């Protein structure tokens, strides 16, 4: 009897937790979905200035400065991105237009200012380096959720945040074999991501280093935004520090901005 | 007259520049909510000044030197300063761009200047107007041009200047309409600019009339009737980016007429009338990009094909496919063809001793681009081979970015073929290697 009581008392605080966990535990895919929404889909639209510092293991630094405009297509998961480069000199005024569709290949165009030319570019290179950084194109605009098998491994604290730890294994072969993501339970922002290679060694490490709450235009909503991010190539020591400034949400970006016209005549109002 | 036109463009540019400076004051009305969301109060500079320093050297590797040539084995040796001055009114509706080069040509031993682009622009509603010297690029080909009827600088390209120098600006006006279902641009060019072909002082190429004592050039006179007009109507149609083109103007490579066939003393180079009608389509396809382009070249001054001094009418067709094979490694292939109309008339009218072209000229090309070390190294190869002309062109290049601002490149232009009268074959003895240093600011 005593034994039973003790065990009962020991279990008491644990049981409700297990119970709650079993009841409310969101499926891994759902967490990833929410995380994508928090990281890539906040607001109806967004404008930000992005500074990327590409830093070699021995400290040599290169810098890319660009403006990113994004608009979510109302009612669908489609998005449009407009990227305009300010620095360095050899890519100044270069612009990218991406029409992103989760269920099929994106449409992408590039504007080469030196010859005033708009060209369509291939959608395949989503795993290619984005302008020579440690980020891939996919890291910039998001990876399709169904492209991976997601598993909730555990829950743990990372710094001050309670996190889900999700393992995502690509269904088709890519240059990494699995990704572990620490997703903040409150904001659903990924705070840390580890990419593993075929030898199951850590290859790339992403961290969200600063999270800010940014009010949307009109003040009704606000959005948690990772304004400092780092992607590090653990093997080479090369890393890319990203600082995002002048973030604005729900500013009423017109669909017409995301067109060939803007590639050649960038919308000055938004890119400054 | 051309000078007046350019002066007018410059005047407009100054107007916009001064307007953009005036708007820098605090009273400038703005609806820029993004700016109001900023916390910083930095001062904006209304006019941006950028540019680059470029050093270019190209050396002929065949050891042969053109007759009365210059520079010995050097094809190119120059230092350039590019100044790129641009500005926009705060609303962005008015803007100007001026890109000018001053350079020292160490082969000709002279300083010179060149206005690469200089235009003023104004946007209102769905319309964009641009006036001045501007580079325009149309079509979907990679170094094969079907509906890009604008002037090229082949000498620059074949002597290793950066790719942007392949295009020359046109002096005219462009109006573009961007609608929800249809876009259009129309370009009017009152001042004719020909292609820059390789010069006889630095390149070997086929010119049957090179030895004629007097050489004259006749460009189309400036006037309303001679104004070139180019139109492009375009939209996205299902998965395709579709463009339809029309052009009324001139061939940009000259025909040559002799004063006397038997004993010529004067060769007159002239630019025959030409119209071009075409279309292009481009779409994502199997994770790559598929391109298709066709155009009909209506040689208006020689519709019968009997005038040997003027190219016959022809069809030009192009198909291309480009995709990434691995991370930072892209491959593209193209098939290009020219089909001559009235071939029999051409053959019958060809003067004795002149090399005869085939009715069909086909070229296949491949471009490979590999980027390494966080895209600080770029290895590329463009290779073109014509099975009909039996000639080829190779351009390998290595580029390295030492810093964000400083880059170096080295490469080669290699030509060859069975005959020295075909497009690439004629440049057979002009093989060269080039080296470039560029500092951006």
C-alpha cells in the first residue's frame, strides 16, 4: 500500500504532462508548417534591407546589400519576391524576381543591368549558394514542407526558449542528409538548425541570433522577426552573418511591383 | 543633329538631377510608408556616383600580323575609367543614368571618351519613357541574335573586353507600356548606329574589297522616313514568357558596292533596308529553362535576291536549353540556323571568284559555367561549332574576385575552320588571349 501510494505520488506530477503531451502534441509536419509560416510568410507583405557579410575562416570579409520585397498571394501559399542589389559594385542594380509556388517549380527572372536584359533563370538551383553566401536560394525563400520526412525528436530549452527539436530528412537526395531544427514553441521561429552530411557529421549550422517584434503597418498585428541570422559552414569555417534592417510588414505592396517592369525600373519608393 | 539630341538628353538629365536634389529637402512630400517605418535619420544623397577602373590586354597568339596593322601582336591594350552617375526624384518617377568611359588606347596611343549610355527617364501610370543613348537587349539567345536588332560591338567581344561591351547603345526614345494583360515597348531611333566589326588593323577577316583604293561609308541620313522603329509586345502566356517583335530599319553590317566591277577604284559600304518580324518563348522545363526564337529578315532592298551586294531575306531560328547540373555548375546548349530565301537568285548573281554561302547555316553551341569557393572563382567555356560552315569558336575564361571590388580575368578567343571565308573561319589567324583587371567603386 505504501509502495503504491509512493509510486502514485511520484507519478502524479508526471502523468498530466504525459497526458497533455499525448493530447496536444502537434505533429512534426504541423510544427514545420507553422515554422515556415512564421519565418517566411509573416504579414501580407514585407519589405526589408538585408546586409550579408561573407566571412572566411581567416576573417576576410565580403559584403552584399540588398532590398527584399515579398508579397503573399492572398488565398494561396504562393509568394512573390523582388530582390534588388545595392552592393557590391559588380552586381549593383541587379534584380531578381521570383514567383514561388509550393507545388511546382518556381518562376524566376534576373535583370542584368550592364546590358539591360531580363532573363528567365532555372528553378533547379534551389540548393545553390545565394550570391556566394553560405545560404542557399532555398534558405532565402523556404523549402517545400512535403520535400522532407519530419519527426519530432524531443522538446528542450535553447537559451531562454522552449523548443521543439525536429528532424527533417530529405526524400530526394540533396547535399545534406538530415536537418535538426530547434523551433521556438511560442514564436515558431527556427532558432537553430543543424545540417548533417552523408557521413552524419555536422556540415552547416544556422542560428537566429536576434529576434525582434515588428509591428505591421496599421498597428493591428506584430510579427516576430529574426533580424540577425548566421549560417556557418562548420567544415570550412566560412560563415555568413545576415542583418535585417528597416523591416516593415503589411505596407500594401501592389502585385504589379512583382513584374518585369520593376526589374528594369525598380520601384524607388521601396528599394531605398 | 545627333549632338543636339544628346545635348537635349543631357539637359533633361540635369533637370532631373536638380529636381532630385531639390527634393532632398525636408518638405518633400512622400507616401513612403517604409521610410516612415525607419528610425534612422540619415541624409540621402540624391545623385549616386559609381564606376570602375578597367585594364584590358589581349595578345594575338598566331604570330601573324595584319597588313598595315597596329600594335604588333597586341590586339588590345587599354585602361578605362567608367563613371556611372545616376539619380532619381524621390518618387522615382523621373530619373537619369549616365555611363561614360574615358580611356587610353595604348595601341593607337590616344586618349578618347565614349558615352556608353546617357538617358533620362520618366514614368507615369503604366508608361515609362526613356530618352537618350540606351542599351536595349531583346530575345532569348546566348550570343545568337534573332530579334535583338540593336547594335553590337564584335571587335570588343572578340578582343576580350567584358561582355557588356558587346552591346552598343542606340540614340533614340523608348516608350514602354506595362498593363495587366499585355506589355509593349516601342523604340524609335532616328540616329543609325552600325555594328562595330573587327577592324582590319587588329584582326584578320574576309573582305573581298579590302584592296580597293577608296573606301566610303554611307549611313542612312537622319530623318523621319529613315527613323528605325522596333516594337516588342510581350506577356506571360500559361507557362511561357512570350514576345512578338517587329522592326523596320537597316542591316547593321554593311553591304559593299563597287563603282566598277572589272577595275574598281571605290568601294561604298552601305546599310541596306531591313525589316524583321519574329517571336520568342521561354519557359521553365525539366528544372531548366527552354528557349525558342524565330525571326524573318525581310531584306527590303533586295526582295528578289538578285543583288549580290545586299544579303537576301532569311529566316533565323534558335532553340536553347539551360539547366544546373550540380551546385554552382550550369550548362546551356543552343541550336541556331539561318535559312536563305531565293537561293538560286543569290547563286546566279554571285560575282565570279566570290565564295558561295550555303543556303542553310547551322551552328550548335554550349556554355558551361562553374563557380567555386563561394563564387569567388568562375570557370566558363563558350563553344560554338557550325557543321555547315565547318568552323568553330571557343572562349574559355577564368575569373577571380580578390575582394568585393577587385577582380581579375583571363581567357582566350579561339577561331578556326576549313575555310577563311566563313563566319568564324575568317578569324582563324586572330586567335588571342586576354587578361583583365577591374576595380569597382
